[in-house]
C-alpha cells in the first residue's frame, strides 16, 4: 500500500475521499437532529415516542432490503458508478422530499408517510452506507491506497456538519434538509464528472468489468459458507451488543450523571463532536497499525476496546471518568470497521466483497439490533443501567473468545487479496532481489 503523502497525489484517492466525505456530510447535516425534528414543538412534528419508534423501525426494515440489493448489484457493477450516481441523485432530493412530501404525509396520513419515507430514507441514506464504503474500499484495492485514509474523511465530514447542524436548526430546521440537498448535489456532480487521469485510464478500464462477474447463485451460495457464519456470529456478539449499548443506553445514562439533564446534554454534544474528530484521525492511523500487527489482531484489539469501555461504564459513575471512557469509541470504531473490512477481503473472494460486507456486517448487525433492543431494554428496566452494562460487557468478552478461537489467521484460508505486514513485505522484496542477483 502507498503512503498517505503519495495517496494525496492520486486522483482515485481524492475521488474516493471526496465521495465518502460528501456522502457523510449530506447525511449528517440533518440526521444528527432528525429525532429532535420529529418530536420538537419549534418547527418540528411533535410526534409521540410511539410514533417516532414506528418511523425508525420502518426505516430500519426498509434499510435491510436496500443493503442486500445494493450489495448484490454493486458486486456485478464492480467500479462502475450507476448506483453511486443514483444514490447521490436521491440525496439531492432530501430537502424537497422531506419538506414537501414527507412532512405533510406524516401530519395528515401517518401510515402512508411512514411507508414512503422509509423507502426513500433507506434507499438514499440509511441503507446505502455499506455500499458507499464498499465502493471506496474496492477503489482503494484497485489503485493501491489505504481505505482507512479515505474513510477518515467521512468521519471528519460528519463531525464538521454535526457542529454546523446545531446552528442551522436553531435558525430554522428546514435549513438542515436544504443543506443536505446542496451537499448531495455536489456529490452527484463529482460522480458524474470525475474522469480518471491518463496514467490511471488503462487500470480503470481494466477494472470496469470484473474478471468474474458474480451470479445470483454465487451470492446466495455465500450463506452456505461456514466461514461467513463465523463472522456473522462474531459481529452479533460484539458490534450489535455494543451498538445497542452506545446508541440506546449510554446517552441517557451519561446525561443522568450531571446536576441537570440540560447540562448533561450540552457536555455530551461537545464531547461527541470531539470524539468524532478523533475517530477521523484514527481512521488514518489504524491502517498503519494494521500493517504492524495484522488483520486478526486489529479485530481483537477492537473487541478489547469495546469490552473495556462497556465494563468501565458499568463500574464508574463519575462524569469526568466516564467522559474519558467515552473517548474510547474513537479508537474502537476504526479498529473494528477497518479490521472487519480487511478480514473479508482477505479471506473471501474479492469480487463479492460488497455483498459480503453488507451481509456479514451491516445486515447481520442491523437484524441483531432489531432482535436485541427489546430484551436488553427490558433487562435495563429491571436491573438498571450499570448492571445491564456489565451483562453486555460479558457478552462482548465471549465475542473476543469466539474471535480468538474461530477467526482465521492472516496467512490461512486466503481466498482474496493477500495481506502482508510491513516486515513481510520487506522480506519478500529482499528475497526477490536476491533471486534476481542469483539469476
């Protein structure tokens, strides 16, 4: 893999980085305040908690179908941009759709609004994240740059617009959706107008048609792979439980540690922005670490950080200490997401990487959240937050044991792109040089 400095001079790297930055910026500018918009009185819809739950549940269900469809189609398209152009076009329409179609329907025909909104939001945003990441990851392998150093721009973009979103929302919530459309238009123009430079042309042309175009039978056959189910179990025991903890439990627990809920929310918002900026930095540094320690070890480190964070919040109740623990999220996400991506492209056929990532990671995690949210919520109601955190930490510890026992080492069952650590690459170059001298 090339260095970050050389990547900056690469047109495909700049294209992939700009794609993922604009994608997350267009989403984050309104999504970060979507729940508040649904429930608030000032410019919002004033929906009840039950109605908000219906909106999110329907959107999540539609996202599952979008993920599977996008993954199977993009694997057949390889690096052709039909889907990314279509998604960018939908993102451009988020302002008009939400304000002129979605909102009136939710106010006057709630069921129809929920159904139509679920399809649009899943197709444009919630269900397309894995596709955009898989597309840029495939681009990184084709043009020899680090995916993490492109993915970090997505985290940076989301962090910046999350800060701006608060100011826009205070002026007029509609501005957040219009800003999403403007950024989506920029993404659409990039997808349509970008053309490879002359030195990249031959490689791009060669990559537009995969060596083997996967069939539907190939994709369905993935579900018969024992190695894929090992990954799915690992994801559910780790990422899914962690997601329920981080999104559905930790925010309320954290704000309850302060004298007033308002003060807790202010501190949480500031801390969350700082954490996302640090996460963006780690997205660029984790690939360097991965080349030192390997893919499997990177995943084990990710699970280890998960366990420490959840366990610590189950034992600590001091706001300052819990704030420090919260920042571990910035290390866990890059370690796990980049690790699972590289594990898939290492041990599975690369022409099916988009489907494998969406099925093995995104879809299995999404289904896990749907299934586990209610039981863990009931457990929290009965035991309280901290005992529930300890239970979740125990499950994540089991995930680490499962990974240690079941995940393949980097040099075994290699069916995709081989992974070489820095030392391995140097030894390979030395061996090749000696062979050339002997010849």
